[in-house]
């Protein structure tokens, strides 16, 4: 930990950027705790999710689907699918995790922010320092935010009045937007959105989200079929 701290201090601007990310995640964690409790879920549930799952998008997905009357099993499956991106993340930053219990702990604090900061560093020492600093910092700030938000949600029962309900779609949209630069990803998103909108009036909450994944399959099949014709040209 001392070597990580020394590396962060010797890197101009890195500590400041990490601090800003931690502060932003604390605010989002606060909104998550307030939304979860305001939706009628017990106070301990968002805290437990934040400690055990520690994946903002998956937690928002789970609470959003359960609060809207969806099946908890479908909510868990949706959360797992959202977190499937952690598999390639693990290959990308496996060298900074260490061995034994460090690898387990490092895997638990793996998220978009810690991976992005690590991959942006020019050398292994700074990669390791950035990854662990962001991971531990966000873990602490996120859980503190959820704690404050959960107890605040017991007082503010109508979170919609403060616009906190917008945090769920805003977080998911922020995660998706950078990927939409790719044409195939855009078509997958459009196809999935259409499927979800068409099936929502007829299916229980949660199932349209899972069916929207068919958009990815449709685009993949279309791309594979068009590939031979492009090669022939």
C-alpha cells in the first residue's frame, strides 16, 4: 500500500482524477440507496448488495426490475449479463491483481473505472497503483454513499420528487454511450430497444430486458451472412 501511495503522489493529476471519480460514485451510491429504500425495499438490502455484489449497473438493474414488480430471478440474470463484461476486463488487467487473496480482492473491486484508469497508465507500477487506488477508493465511497442514501430514503419516501429515479437510466446510458460509436453496437442497441418496447405491454417486468439481448444475436447473424458477400466483391 505504501508503494501504491508513493506512486500516486508522484503522478501529477492522477490523485486528483481518482478523487473526482470517488466523489462522483459516492453521489451515485447515495441515489442508489435512496431509490432502493424509497421503492419499498428493506434498508439492509442495498447495503448488502453494495458489499457483496459491488457493481453499480447490476445493482441498479436488480433494484429497478424488482421494484417494478419483476421476477427476482430475472433480475439476477439481467445483473449477471450486465456484469459479463468483467470477463474480458480480467484478461486485460490480470497482471495487476497479484496472487492468492490479492487476486480475489482485486477481482471484487474490478469495475469500469478501475480498469479504465489502469489501462491508461504507461507502465506496470502506475497501472497497479491506479487500479488498486480507484478500486479501494470507490468501494469505500460507494458504500458510504449507499449507507447515507438508504437511511435518507426512510425519510424521503418519494424519491421521484428529487429526480433520484433518473439515476438508474442515467448510469446505464453513461455506460452504453461510448460503445455506440461502433456501427454494429448501434444496430444491436436499436434492435434490442425495439424488442423491449414491443414486448413490454405483454410480458412481466424483467423479461423484455432479457429478450432485448436477441438484438445482439440478430446483428451478429446478419454480419456473418454479409461477410462472405463483401469478401467476394
